[in-house]
C-alpha cells in the first residue's frame, strides 16, 4: 500500500511508489520521492493501491472535496485520466504544453519516445471559444503532437475528437 502525503504536494517516499512508477509510469520521480498529479492520487486511492494522509487519512470523497477547492474541473479531468489509464495508456501532465495531459501510444514510454497526443478536457456542456482552441492547436502542432479533445458527458463517459492544423 502506497502512503501518499498531501502536504505540501501529493507525494510518497514508500518503496511501493517507486516500484509502481518504474512499472506503470504513475507519478514523477522528484529527488527522493514520487510526486502525483491530483488525478493520479485519486486513481490510486479508488483502486485501493494508496492511502492519502494529511493530518489523518482521507477517504475518496474527502479527497475529491479537497481537490475541488483547488480545481473545479477535477472530476472532468479525472474521468479522462481514468478512461485513458484503464485503456492502457501512459498519461502524464501536459501543463507546459497548455494542455491537461500528454498521452503515449501503447507500447511506448516517456523514456523511449515523445507523447503522441496532447489532451484537452472539457465537460460536454462547457462553452469555449474557437480562439482558445486555435491557440492550443497551434502549440500542439508546433510540438509535433496530435491535438485531442476529450468531452465528458454527465455519466462520465468520455468521447475523443482529434483535430489537426491545416495550412491554407
């Protein structure tokens, strides 16, 4: 069982955390610990692979409540993360690319290749403007990755739409 401490970041120093990182690429190795994105911690907690501790142990519901205060879209991004991980993809943060996640083709790892997709998550009822999409698409194209929109519906089912930059 991985013990994830929630202060100041979601991280663990347990040997199990390092083993899981080497096997499944969950978390990021930072010095002598593994740091987790909030969606990774939720994923591990939900699968009973980890326990979250702050001053006391946090349940799945308590962790979601805490994370919603930091990110009101956490359930939308989590639905996408969970869907992709369950399908066997390696999913990492794409913050530096202006996206939610970067996703690696099956059979590849961050150690051996670059991510194929930059994923942008949206609730199916969420409004956005095309200027925002176009800007994100240009960044994705410039980094030689495919732009993937993940739309989550009310039942937390996720649909994916790939977009490409076309020069005219």
